[in-house]
C-alpha cells in the first residue's frame, strides 16, 4: 500500500476541523458528539412519552436494558448499587451510540478520537473518586488507599492514576482499529468484503461499551466493598 493510499485512508478516519469558535478550532469529533446527543435526547423523548404498564416495542428494549444493569449492580454491590443506575446506564447508552454512529452517512465515530475516550475516562474516574468520598468520608477515603496493607499505599495511588489511561486507550484502540479495517476493505472491495466486518464492528461497539461500563461498576464496587 502506497503513501497516497495510506493518506486517503487517514482522511477517512481522522477528525477534521469544521469551524472556529473565536481562536478555538472545533473539530468533527465535537460536532458529531453533539449531533448524537441531540438524536439521543429526541429518541428518548419519543420512546418515553407514552409509558405503558405492559411494555412493548422500544419501551420493552429499554426496560430489558435497565434490568440487565440492575442485576449487574445488585450482584456487585447489593441493593445499594441501584442508586448508581443513572450513571451506569447513561455511560453505556452514550458510548454505544457514539460507537455505532458510523451508520450515519459521512459521520466519523467520536470514540475514534482519543480526546473523546480520554474525556470519558477522566470524568468517570473523577466521579468514582467522589462516590468513594461520599460513601467513606474523607478520612475513610484516604484510609482506603492503605488497604489491605499500608505499604501498598503508593501502588494503590498509581492504580487510580492508571485507570483513566487504561479506559481511554482500550476504547480508542479498539474503535480506531475496527474503523481502519472497515475503511481499508471498503476502498479495496467496496461492495463485498466490508459487510461481515461491519457486522463484526457492531458487535465490537456493543462489547466495548459494555466493557467500559462494567469496569466503571467494578471501580465503584471497590470503594463500596473495599479491596
């Protein structure tokens, strides 16, 4: 594959500058993220404006999804875990929507941009720390890092600092690699080979959203139940 072909591939997957807000350039990643959020809000409004006692259609799908996360939270944290459903479910739905946004013609999934996945990871870990402080109190939160034995304090601190790096790189790496493969195959064989890879991409998008959410649940549970 020549440099020209490689350059063509990169134009398909890298974010592009859309406009400037004063001196600040606004890239397609930001614009696409806002588009997905608006579509999500509209979809949620339409799906929930007529709630039925016996669910059907999209309401049934949403309730199944909530039951899945209710079960996951109860299994890891007991009944107390249910209070974290809004955070966990929102993370999954938003990340999944961003992962699968390449179904919209001309749109590059924002999770292919490291700045997006890093933002998700840093925000999530900050929220986890705030949950830990609220649950344990400030002294209990500090004491948590000396568990199970005091000499592991520095290692526990490093572990917390590494978590956002691990979360962001895992999501970014998988989504970027999947989109690169689909783009390369589409350029080589436009109508045949990419189809099964795209189906695999849907599965990968679901898995990566679930893995990110599952790790968030485990980080919260770590503060709830300790090491």
